[in-house]
C-alpha cells in the first residue's frame, strides 16, 4: 500500500510522526474500533439487506451531492465538502497546502465561488477552507467517530480527475477496513482529484476526508472526522501545525535508520535512498537502492508503509525483511532500534 | 529563507517515529473485509440467477478474452470488440456446457461493441431494460457462476466519453512519395507490425497519404486496438503492414495514469463511447461484455471497459438497443467495405 498524495506528491511519510495528542483526546473510539470487528454494522446477506443499503446510500448521495465541491487552490484541483451554512469547507491539508490562500470552489452545477484556505494539521493531512462570497451554502453534517469501525459501510464522494460538468460528482461505496486515530482506511476507491472529498456514513454524516491511496483497491486513506472537530479552533484560526521536521526522529521511538529514495514508489515497495551508519538497518545488511517489499510479514508498497509498519513495533523487536535487490530477492533480519538512544 | 512546510521534500524522512503505537496496530483487519467480498456477492445470487444463463465465455486460442451476452435466442451475442476482432478464431462456451464457434457479424467501432453469431437457437436472451440508473443503485456484473463477477454502485450520471488521440507510434517527416519514418517507438503498434526507420509510408487503408494531418484525420474515427493497414515502401518494395492503433495520451508513466492503474488491470480500449454508465464494481478487463444488472435483476447495460482504479463503464441498454438491428444485419461486418 502506498500513500501517494494526490496532486502534490511531496511530503508523504511525514504524516506519521504525529498526534499522540489525539490518542489522548479520543481514546475510546479507537479502542472500540479494534474490539468490535466481529460484527457487521449493516449486514449484506440477503437481497433485502442489499435493498436497505441501497436505499440509504441513495439518500446519502442525494444529500451530499450539492455540498461536495471541487477545490482549486494553487495549480491543483482537489475536492472538499461544505459543512456549514456560512461556508466552512473541509478538505485535505495537501489540497489547501498553505493558509490564507485564495481558493475557487466549483459546485456540481458548474457555479464557482471564491474563498480562502484556513488552518492545516499537516501531519494528518487535514485542511480547512471557507467560502468568502456571501451566501447560504448547501451543506452536510459532520459526524463523530461513533460507528466508524471496520466493516462499516461508507460512501465516498468527490471530483476524481478534476471537475467535469458532464460527470459532476462521483460516488463510490465501500467499507472501512482499518481505523486509527490519524487515519481511516476503506475500500471506497479514490484517485487524484478526490483528495479532500468527503467520506460519509450511511446516515449521511461526514466521517472522513480523502487523503491518499495505495496500490491496492482496498487501501484508500481518509482523515478521521475527529481530527477536524478536535482541531477545529486551531484550524479556523488559520494555524498550521504538526509539521514534522525533516529527518525528525522522536527520541525513544522505534527506529531502523533508513531514508526513502527521492522518488515516488507506487506500490513497488519502499525504495531505500540512504542507510544510516551504525543503524539497525546497516547492521541487518540493508543497502542503498534496496527496495523493501515485505517487513515483518506485511507487504510494503511504499516508504509510507514501511514507516507505519516500523512505527507499530517496539524497540528490540525482530523483523524479517524481504528486499528486492536488482534482480534478486534477499531476506534479512533486522532488530528494531530505539531512536535517539545512540544505537 | 523561510522554510515552508509544503516544500519539504517528502520521502527524505527518517523512519523512526513516535512512541510505540499501542496494540491497535496489530489489530489491522487487512483486506479480508471488503465491500465486494465473496459474502456480499453471495447475497446477489438470487438477483443474477436468471441472467446467468445468457452469459457466454469467449476464448481465443484458449485465452479468455471477454464475456458475451446473448441478446437474441437465435444465437446473437454481444461483446467487447477490441478484445476479439483480428485476434483469431473465437470459441463461445455456453452456460449449458456447449462450446461453439462464434463468428463476428458486426462491429460498432465507436462503442467497441461486437455482435457474434453462434450456431444455436432457443437460447435464453436477456431483456434490455431502460431502468433509471440513479447514483447509488447497486449493480452486479453477471458471469456464468452463481455469484456475480463483481458488484458496485452507479457512480455517476450517464455521459459520453471522448475518444483518445490515436497513434501508430512513428515519427514522420515529409518525403516526395509520402511520409518518411524517422523513428519507431518500440512500445507502439508500428514497431510490433514491423515498420522500420526510413520506410516511406505511402498509404493508410489503401488511401494515399502525403501529409501528417491527413494521417491524423484518417485515424480520427478509429479506436485504440483497431488495426489499420499501412503501406510502406522499403528498398523499392511495397509492403502492407497491419498496425494496431495505440493511445497517445496519457503518458503511461504520468502520475495520473500510474494512479489510474494502481490496483489492477484496466482495459486497453477504455475511451470513446457515445454514452456510458459509470459504476465502481471491480471488473476484470476480460470480464467485459458481461451483462450489468440492477438489484431487481434487470439488465441495464453491458460492461464495456474497466476504465481505471475507480471506474468501470457499461453501455446503457437504451444505447445498445439502438444498435442491435444494424449489428445483426451484416452491414457492419469487420473487414467489409461498409466498415469505413
């Protein structure tokens, strides 16, 4: 799985060193999501079940269509969703990309209005913008994390590939397959241009904002709505936070000591650009130019994947690493180190 | 200089993040729960039960190229043209186990629609229904199996999809007797057909070509995957070469196009349709030609292209019905003069 940011490929990977704060602010939702996976929130076992899902999905789309706007900021085109009558728009951090920037919003009927970007939680890819033209805008409700759990049906809306009046808004159905405090993963397929678009529960509430994808159709990533509600005041005030310093290492955290190659790897593995001297990676025999395709039994589609996987481990853990090295595959073993601990 | 966050190069980041994640990280449910998993598709079994009998599997040299939909009990089958035309003898496997020869009797180039005739009668034909295709309606792509091949929802309003720009894969320069081939791109049809640098291209489809613009207009009404006859002069000899047309843009290595290909195979011929119904069922390219049904089991279209990561296109039933008579008539038989 990778995490290719949609219209602005830069900066991915940085998003992981973030938001312990939100684990504190919102511990129950995350824990619950992990516990209640055995049960399907909405069954899809009979034709009657399917009809019930269909009825709700149609209602969600009908309600959502007018509030799902195309967001043009800078040179890129993303999506966003209006969540208040006075025109606050949730989008992805990488769509707004910096605060106080002029934005054009395009409605599904082709009408354009002006606005500006507000604050950004860079690490989780959450951005806020606002329509500045006068008006009462069509909008949807923000949900909470209740029911945002693996198995829950969700609907993705957006403007994939940019605005197209012939095909004003595009809907996709899927289910959540992973929930973290900083990210929701679904199999609602999204692509470039969808970034910033809304993910809805079947009650028509926004529960996520599209952020990035991997090589798998099952791996589409969305910013959890709680990131917007928890960070609302900072975002509304135009604050930019959660930037991760280049090369930043959090003391005490799991660490292997590699840098990504400066290229995009879309579902090809994590390409290694540099192996730090005296690091666990060097110890394990990793080399510059290696492409890690599996780590600790998990397929690795990108450097971002690798970051996630390492982050989930503890210093001292051992992991088998499968590496593509030129034409051959090499298996190595690595011992996760501790960051900043002079390993 | 101010270090703006958005200019920080992305991938140059040390892996070494944060305090250890809690146990949640190990609770990842992976890809086992998906919207279109076997269990969900099973729920559609009653929906597709009747239409399954109208699906045929089309193979060439043992390779499954496409599915086909029986539209007339007397042996007429619709499918995806570019997967079948010019690729060899087509066999049709019926749901009752029979394997029959299938003959191409009509092709609608613009919609990539092929009509095949098999020597059988009293088949179960589908009824093409113009049901309302509202966004959010379930759709199922029907194969011969009990469960549908894939399911999804209607994603967008029906619309036309413009054809791509087509290329032979050569770089041409003016020449007294036609167009001289300067360079042959190894990844395109011309190279595959054996066009060589310094060949002089004189005719396309037996029509004299003296300017590049002429060539472009000659290809305008064609589609990706079509084969055109190109005549070249090489060392005093005139050679006729069948060149398969390719799509010029987008660059397969462009970011957008790579993203579009993330997550599975897509159809080579996926643009240029009068009207499509876009849905999000994850259909394999070689399952195109299959009927698309709604939750009532009504055939609302024919799957015509896996167009990208987020989209599959079906030709709506209304459009198909308009084409049926002409496709059966034999006037649109490939390779006949009426084909132009």
